[in-house]
C-alpha cells in the first residue's frame, strides 16, 4: 500500500527556501508527493548517488530510489544544505500505519544521510559547531511540516537494532528529544522504535500556505486518500530503518 500524501492545495510539489538557525543560513528543498516526472528524476539522481566516504549512503542507489517512487513508499523528500559550506543532510518522510493502533497513520523519518567532504569532517572534529547542523535543521523542518500540516503531535523513526548501530544512534536521537516508543516497539521486536513529541510553531517556519484556499490551483480542497486500512502486514519494502553510515 502506498504512503499517504501531505495536504497540499498549491498545485506544486517542489518547494525551496532558506532558514536561519543558530547563526547559520540553510537552503532547503522539499518535494511533496505526488511528484512530477521532472521531480522524480531529480530525486533519483540525488538520493541514488549520495556518497559518504566513498560508499553509497545507506547502500541506497538509483534502483532503490526508483523502487521507492514506483511503490509510493515516500510522502516527502528533504534536502538541507549549509549556506556556503559543503555540508548536506537529506531524508524522507512516510505517512503510514506501521503501529496499527487506534491513532491511525504515523509519520516516519527515513533515509537520513549527511554528506560532507573530508575537510569539512575534519573541521567539525577540530572545531565543533563551525560547519552547521543540517541534520538538526532537516528534522526541525520535518517536525514543523508534520505538526502544522497534519496536526500530529509526534513523529517516529525506526533504528536498526544492531549493537554498534543502536549504541550510536539511540543516544543521539535522545539528545534530539526522541524516546523509545514502547507501544509500537511491541510490533517490531527486532527493531527500535523511537518517537518525539512535536508542536506547531510558525515562528520557526510557516507551512500553513499549503492549505490556504486562496492558493488552490488544482480545483478543490485536499481529500484524504483511503488507500489502506489498519490491518497491514509488516513489509520490508515499505519500512526503512535508520542506521549510521559506515
């Protein structure tokens, strides 16, 4: 079953802009499903060729991205870069009912990767805080889109439950406000499910324009797709766990 769409009355599905966070400017590109053919090609080229330390980020190549798009596994894609510094974060969001609770669909963070050349990596190690935090900013954008657009009070992610992976990522996400989701974790004993409580704040960034009737160009308000019910089996092709780069 495909992931659901965000509410979008604008008639477009690619959005770009700049946001300031802790003295750094960040440029962002957001793609919202359904994507145009041109946007699909852009997504395939970028997300299928993310190279970190000489290897494909998360082992995802163009073929994998084409499959994600064909099966409509992603509701949105994000790319966030530090202005003037070669330091880029990217990832996707998936609106899907993996937990099978009475709350319906949740929003899941997937495919997170940060790419920067070795000189930027060394600079960050030598002088922490001097190269920006694109992953943090991307998460902020994701959280605000979910809170403002869908009225959700939390956002979730899966962490691959392999010791070296979990020991690195779980504490990092806890510092970002995520906690272990004990309820949903019961459905996935081999993985770690985490969630973060979120609140809308248009002072950070304003996504309310997406559902402004004055901007509607496609003939009508958003209608929620009834593409799947609650009884969905666990399917590895839809659910993507987050693990650190090698």
